[in-house]
C-alpha cells in the first residue's frame, strides 16, 4: 500500500501533511518498533521542514514520554503544546493521541492507556498507539493488558500489513507475562520468521527461556542471533542483561560480570533503564558473594547525578537507584530515596503515588534493611509483597530480584523453614539449576 497524505501505510487516517513527512513517520515508526535508530531524531528534522505535521509532534512527545524520565518533561510539554495548537487542523484520532500524551505527562498513565484503547477501538492498526500503550502496560505491570490489548487488535492485522511482525512480537511478550510460555515462544519465533531484526520479539523469547530455567538454550538463542539484536540496537543493553541472567543461573558469575563491563554498562550513562539493569545485576552478584570491586560506587555516582531530578518520578526506577546506593554502602543516599518515595506516596496525585505506596516503600525498606543487615525486616517487608509487586511495573524476570533477596535474607536470618519453602517454589517454577543448587547448599549445609 502506498503512503499518501490522508492515510498511513496501515490505512490509519492522518490529517493533511507533506508527503515526505508521512514517509518520515513510517521510517520513525519502524525505528520505534525495532529499536534500530533514533525515531525522535528522525522526526525532529521532519518537523523543521513541516512544522504543522501534527502527528510528528505527537510521535516526538510520546516517544520521549515512554522513556519514563522526568528529565525530558520540558521537551515533551513543548511538543504537546505544539500539537495542541494545531487542533483545528487535526483529525479526531490525532486529538485523542494528544490527549493521551497529556494524560501521560501529568502522571495519569492508566488514563492514557484508556485513551489509547479508545483510539485502537476505532483504529486497531494504529501501531504507534498500540506500542505506546503496550510499553505503558509494562510500566504499570499490567500483564493482562500486555497480552489482551494487543489481542484486541489482532483480527485487524495480517502479515501483508507493514509492521505486522512487531505486533506479533508485542503479543509474544504479553503471553509470556501471562505465563502462557509455550504459545509465547511460538509467537515470538513466528514474529522473527517474518522480521528477524526485532529486539522486542527476541526479548519475549528470552523471557520464556528465563522463566523456565532454560539457560543453555537462552545463551544459544542469543548467540546465534546476535547480529539481529545487538549491533546498533537501542534495546540491546537489556537483552545483554538477560544473557547475563542465564550466566547467573548456570553459576557463571564471571561471565555475568564480563557482560556487565563490556555490554550492559560499558561506559557512564544517564539512562534510567540501563542503570536499572546494571543495579539489578550487581545486586544478584552481591547476593552470591561476588566481589564486584569499585562497580557499585561507580554506578551509584551515575545514579547520584540523576536522583535530585528523578527521585519520586517512578517507583521502579527509585527502587533500583536505592539498591545501587545500598550496594555502595552509601546508606544516607539510599534513605534520601526512600524519603522521596514516601513523600510521593503521601502527596502526589500521579499514578506513581499508588505504585510508591503499595510496592515502592516496602520494597525500598526491604533493601535498605538488607544493607543494614536487618535481615528479619527484609523478610517481613518482602514476604507478602511479591503477589502485588507487579503494581510498580517491570517484568516477572526483573521482579525476581525480590524473590531472590527474600530467599537470601531468610537464609541469613536463620529462617530456614521459610527458605526451604521459597526454594521449593523456585524449583517448581524452574527445573533445578546450578543457582538453585547454591541456595540449596546454603539451606541444608
Ligand atoms: Fe526483559
């Protein structure tokens, strides 16, 4: 299907614009789906030439929003206001998309998803709206919508429509988060059979293999496909993190540490999602007694440059910043983050207030207590938290840090009956792995 000034390549209506602008939008959308290239940069150049391209302003605002960081808010607000100023020239869909972006910016992430869902009801092939809602479902830990929001649109797609494989990749991840591992894996490979260069679909398969303890298969899958998901891909650091988890599972801590240095955080960075993975991996290594040298302090320095602005913006990020400070032994910095999370829970009207109250506070208190060797408090904070921990977002694999810390703290506190049961839970979810054997040896020494 050719792109024209009235509809995009998926027959979704677009208000009048320069033909080149719509072509650039298609390029940006593929970059957004695949994580190859910078979609925002692509459209910023377009908007210089066609400043009334409202969909371009919406895309730029939305793609920055979904980074989940306060540091982009002024740029986001600027793009939203430019789109709002063009409302008389916008179609109904575009007005709704602007509204969703504003709701997101104001912290009403659940409301933004509802608005995108209304857009998708009328335009189920709006791939941009679908991915924005999908990623926001991830931020909110909404497993059912990770699967079903995609599922509601699927009957309107077929493989001849541009971007179809990416929709299948999203669906694969949603299925995995709903614990439908077999069909998730099949769907992920189906997506890759159409478009192998899809970091999100590879990632969906990686999650299945992680949840089932299939670490050797995971290493093989990533290694065989490395040229499709790693070089030049903006999401590669997170796939490298998953590869490091497989190394952890097979008791190859040096391999995991090597990936930390070479791939996950090879140089200083200010992106929360990347720092977050670094924190999570160092914490897991710390639980296993691995000496990580100066890495905690270096990582804490990177977080410290961000926290004044970002504290209290998103509880999931706050939690991972806090554990970096705990790991580095900088407990006063960790307490500052906990105070910010508590303040957000009490005073904010954003959705993050609920996330902070329900999960952020007990999770942060648990890790701080761990750093102060008050393992009984770590256990009491975490033991009933895990079933609702999805409320502060992330994936099952990411939130496993809570389960591993609980198990570890139970062992350190001598609560061996609890530890034994937690290990039983782990062994039921994953066949016995070398990492589980290490925990077993500590419980039954
Ligand atoms: Fe992941």
